[in-house]
C-alpha cells in the first residue's frame, strides 16, 4: 500500500490525542490519528468515566441504606445487581466512545486502528509505520503528536496476568468485577486506590488500604485529607500507613498478603487475607516501542518524553503531551495541551502557560484543589498568609441535602490579597473548584470572591464565605 501523506499525525486517541486531532481538523490541517486499543483512551474506557459511574452507583447504594433520617425507609436491604451495573456503565462508555469517533470523522480526521512506530526523519517529513490487522501502512507527516498516555505501575511479584488475574487486579480489573469481593486490599493510598476502595466498601467489601508513605493523598491539603480519613474510619476501612507490600500467596480460597510495617521499635511483618488485591501505586508512561530512539526523541528518567511549554520535543516537528511527558497526570491537562499543540501546528501563537491546574479526588467526601496549599505557599515565599475556612455544616444548602461533611478553604497572600489556593472537601467539590480556578487564573484577590454575589441556597456560597473568613468578615460563622 502506498504511503499516505498528512500535515499532522497524532499517536494515541486518549483525552489529549483526540482533542488535538479534532482541533487540527477544525483548523483545516490534514490530520490522521492512530489508536492501538480504544478511541477515548484509558480515561474514557477504563478510567475516569467508568470509575465515576461505579462511584455514583456506590453512593446511591449507600444512601438507600441510610435514608431513615429524612423519612425514607426501604423494606429490607438494597440489592446490588453487578451485571446490570456493568451493563449500564458499559453503555455510558459506549455512547461516549462512539461520539468521539463521530466527531473525529466530522472534522475529516482519518482514523487508523493499529500500533504506531516512528522511523528516522526524512527530508520529506516523519515516517510512521502503522501495524493493523489488515497489514502494515506507512504514513508521512510534517508534524507528529505523541499522546500515548500511561499505564499502572506493577510491583515485582504482583504481575497482573493470566495466572494471577483471579486475585491481583489493577483499576481496569476493579471496574469490571462481576461480583463484590468480600475482602479487598488496596495497595496504594493515592486517588485511584481510595476512590475504588471507598466505592467497594459501600458495596459491602471489607477494605484494607496499604500505603508506604506516612499519609494518604500526599499532594492534597492536609486538612482536607483528614476529613476523608475520618470517613474511612467511620466506614470501617482499615488504613495501614508506612506499610509496604512484600509478597503474596494464592491459598486457593483466598490471597494472603505479607506486609512490612513500622511498630515503634523498628519494622515487623504481618499477613492480611483478601479475595482481591488491587494494585494502585501510580502510573508509568507508554513510551516504549514507539521508535523514539530511531526518531531521535529525548527521553528523561522514568521514560517520560521531554517537552517544553510549547509541547515541542528536541526533534523539530515532533510534539508530545499528556501523561507521556509527566507532570500532573490528569485528563483535563492533556486535553488543554492537545488544543495548544493543534494551534501551534496550525501556525497560531500558543503555549501551555497556566497558573493553576485543578485536581479532584472522587472520594467521599470529594476533595478538590487548585493553586497552592498553605505549606506550598510558604515554601514559595508567601510567609504571611490569610486563610479562611467555611464549614458546609454552617451552610443551608448542605444541611437541606443532608450532606454536611467538609469545608472550603481559601489561601491568600496577606499583603496583596492575591488568591493563592482554594481547597475543598465535601459534596460537590468537583464542580465548585472551577470557580476558584478561574479566579486564580485571572489574578483575583480574596475580596473578589467575597464581593461576588452567589445564589442562595447553593453550595457555592461556601466559596464566598471562605473568602470572607480569610478577611475576617464571614457572616455565617464566628470570625477568629
């Protein structure tokens, strides 16, 4: 088959790659996209979207069993039908993936289902070989965008394969279970492990979280994490900090995990029984077998591709974005990077230059964060801070929906009033954080949030009140 020529070829159709391709199509750039597994990537197929569907179902299941306080009683206990839950979840994913494929075609993006490998650059452009079920195809591109994403890190001895799939699972496996495991061990106290661990605890699993570090969710605001930790204890989830998974055995009727933990005198070993062990200790870039060496693309320690704030690699005409370049491994960051790359390739002035990127943990309650924590602000030279905290327990809307855990915290520079960070733990935090992100991006001061009228009764009023509290002017709490 003769080689096909394009102005741009995007490798990877995840949340960074497909927006780049769509935007390139909108800008009339002749574009192709190559995907080896599924359109939409990990996020849409086995990550962000299906996990939020499962989390939503777990919250509904939990609330149905604890609704007597508001006058709703259900005879007996709620019954979970995992087969129907999986069918519904898969239906959500199917609608979105087909929608993305339709959008790519509508913007005249050629889709290649296969595995891409870069070759040495030629005077005519960058040559890419695509291995497809029907044979190899060769593409020639003026520009290449690498958006291949990441995959879970494995622990030696805990490989997720055919022999161990009965017991050892990753997040993909956890989202496809056909029944609730009576006992679930989560190795890793980051956002993925906690989200899925809490969901299965609500479904009825006895959950144990094993974390090697001294605290959960190490990058999040400490006060916010403390609220989630209290909820974990209330739910009966056991959290083992400064504990390392060492080995495991399949005993036939159960898995036995051996851990090493600190006990005040040193370290000791212990064993924990489980039906499933979920590995969730982080992610690594998908940068192998792409032909990066042949193309001359520089790679940093850990396999991350090196790119500048224009997402350019060291090779002219080759760009990289999303998880494969490291930093905050978040879908929305990759999406914005994809749009920026498209603008650059089309000849527009653009750069990935943002003041803040919001992050959300869909735990219960949710944690949402944007900007600097108090510790980070002080480390960056903001020695004099104004910090305001407003609890949802003092908010009419939170009381009226019977969900009062948590608060909104505003961190501002005491001298200038500059808004440095906002941290939320509570119901709806994932939706509330965007207002704070916009405020920080626009260089707002705390008074801007305080003076902005927020509708009543809404959860968003907590943002206004927290900003007022930072200035000692909150109305619905006693100012300190």
